C-alpha cells in the first residue's frame, strides 16, 4: 500500500480543520506562542491519525510494551502514546455502551458498511469482509465478535491496566459479546 493512501480521511479532517483555523474567527490557538501552536498541531495530527485502523497494531503493541517498562509516563512521547490509546478507545467505544444503545449503533455502523458493500458490488469489485448485506444473517454477529475479540477487548484491557478505574468497560464489552454468542448458539441450534 502506498503511503499516500494511509489515513486519507484522517489527513483530510486535519487539513480541513487547520485550513479553517487560518480564519482568525476560528483560530482556537491564536493566543498560543508559535512553539505552543506547533506542539498542539503535532499532537492533534498524531491523535487523529491514531484512529486510522491501519495504525492500530503498531500503536497497541507500543503501548503494551510501554506498560511493562518504567511506570513514569512523563515524557512527551509517553503522553502522546497514552492520548493515542485514549482516542482509539473512544473511537471504538460503542462496544462498551449499554446494550440497547450499543445494538442501535451497531446496526447503524452495519448499514454504513453494507452501503459500501453495495457500491463495491455495483462496481463489480470484490466485497470487503463484513460489508455484504446478503451475508448479514451469517456474518453480522461473527463480525461483531471478531471486532471485540481482536481489537476492542485487548485495547480496553490495556487501557484498564493503565487506568484501573476503566475495568468496568471491559466487563460491559464482554456482556455485549455474550449477546452475540447467544445469538450464534441459537442460530446453530435451529
């Protein structure tokens, strides 16, 4: 994959934001020094790019390694790494919501994915995993459980290791995953 295609949406969001901030009416950083503005801008870029799932494994593994190192998280890189994990957790936090709200948003996200799959089908492309609405009955619950097992739960467990007061979020995610497991069992039984 060519680097110019990495984080396309994330880069666009940052570029649009900073373009708006050229207008003094929208420049939230105008009272800062040049060095402070650069620091805030660099931090914002890093945080937004952290939400690109293409960067997930690298950021997650760096955080896991750092958790086992020196507990002093005072360096700028450490702070940015912790902020990256926090924004990544926020980005995928739907799985940790109360079940009715989680299910509502899971359906909305699925519809967004299915719209992409429909467009891929119309263009005669291969349909991306979990984006084929024709496979909803067999793939939706599997997709949710895979996402939780491989991305969300490990991320939130690491977050809770760093901030123990977040441990309840892991339990909530496990409860939502159990919902899909029970649905899978019911489908298999029929």
